[in-house]
C-alpha cells in the first residue's frame, strides 16, 4: 500500500477543490491514509473516476455505434457508387446504341430520299414518255386519217374518171353510129330515138354514180 505525507495529501485536496483534478485509475485503491479529509478525497476521486469511466464507456459505445453506422453508410455509399457506375455504364452503352441507331436512321432516311428522288425522276420520264406516246398516237391517227382521205379521194376520182370515160365512150360510139347512118342515107328515125334514149340514160347514170359516190364520202366523214 502507498502512504503519502500530510503536505502531499493537503496539496492533492486543494488541487481537487480548485481545479477539480484528482487521482484516477487503480492507484486510488493502493493509497491509504488516516486522515478523514483525504479518505473523503479518495472517495470523491473514486466516484469521479467511475463517472469518467462510465462517460468514456458511453462515448466509446457511441463512437462504436457511429462507426458502425458510418461503416454501414460507407457500404451503402459503395454500393450506390457501384450501382451508379453500372447505371452510367448502361447509359453510355445505351447512348452508343442510340447513336448507332440514329446513324442507321439517318442513313435510311438518306437512302429513302435518294429512292424517292429516283422514283420522281422515273415518274417524270414515264410521264414524258406517255406524253410523247400520246403525241405519236395523235400524229399517227392524223396521218392515217389523211392517208385514208387521200386514198378515198383517189379511189373516188378513179371511179369518176372511169365512169366518165365509159359514158363518154358510149356516147361517142352511139353518136358515131348515128352519124354513119346519116351519111349512108339510111332511115334514122329508129336510130335517132335510140341515140336520144341512150344519151339520156348515160347522163342519168353519170349523175347517179357521182351523186352516190359523194353521198358515201359525206356519210363516211360524218360517221368518223
């Protein structure tokens, strides 16, 4: 056991009373004294040491609890960081995919625009070809109509000329026979009547042929 002199005990008591500083730890259990004041001092130091130990224990527990909470928070933060990095990575991958899709979409749009432009060009060419075909058809119809009219005119002219040649020829032959009969002094009463009838028939037939041909031509033109 440890015993202190009277002056040391007095100094320790005064230090405790003035500064609230006393002995701490197991050393208090090793000090003995006959002074009641110092025993009271030791009791107070023991109580103070217990209170300090209790407070330090509470603080230690509180710090440990806070450390545990901080550790949990740190783990949560670490997990959040990992999730965030994973999310950022996925977002970056999605961005790359979207950019690639946008690139493909732009390329598709450009290709579609080219196809539409080519289609418009082909439609313009087709329309031009159709117009030219219509013009060629119209020209061909006009040429065919002109050719048909020309052929009809030539055919009518030929028929009229042949008919007139026949009529004139018959008239000349009949007149020649009538004149020959007069020259040789034969009776011309019968021949004159026949000649007059033949001329009337020829003139009638000539006008009938010409009228029929002109009527057919007019009817054909109106029908077309």
